[in-house]
C-alpha cells in the first residue's frame, strides 16, 4: 500500500510535450493531502478496531468467567442442599435413636417400679398375715389367761 511519503517522493521524468509541471505538482499535493488524511483515518480505524477486538475478547472472557462462576455457584448450592439434607436425616436418626433409648429406659424404670410395687404389696400382705397371726396368738394367749384366771377363781371359791 502506498504511503503519503511514497507519493511525496515520487518524481516524474520530464518530457518535451508533457503536462504542466505546476498543475501536476499542485494535483500531487492535493492527492498527498487527501491520501494522507485517508491514510491517517485508516490507521486510526485499524487501531480502534484492534482495541474493540481486544475489548470484545475481554468481555467474552468475562462472560465465560461469569458463566463458570454461575455454574460453580449452582453446584455449590446443590452440594450445600444435599449436605443439609444428609445432616437433617442424620439428626432425625439420632433423635429417633435417643427417643428409643429414652423409651427403653422409661420402660425399664416402669418395669422396675412395677416390680417394686408388687414386692411392696407382697411384703404388705406378708406383714398383715404375720400381724394377724401375732394378734391371734395374743388373743389366744389372753383367752387362755382369762380361762386360767377364771379356773383359778373357781378353784379359789370352791
């Protein structure tokens, strides 16, 4: 591609019946100015295009990074949800196990209390029977004493 410098340095050979040098020089200067302006605009547009391409790549990379971050966040949320579910299930199992243990202990305590109550009732019955026997023995003893006293009084009178 021609540069403005190439146009400026271009020299033509002079011929006998050629064009007017002044007109050619003026025309070349006008072409040089116009071409120089177009050349600079073209360079600026190339630079701008390069910046835009780089910016587009940066935004594309940013978009991919955001997509990756979103996927990672979704995976993390899913994993946290699964972990929370597992933890909840474990806590439920642990609570159920503790509840079973408490119920077993309560059942054992109730059985122990029931045995103690039955033992107390049996002891009470045994105590009542011994007391009744003792009282009957005492009554018999008193009755025997009354008989002996009555016989002694009858013999003393006779």
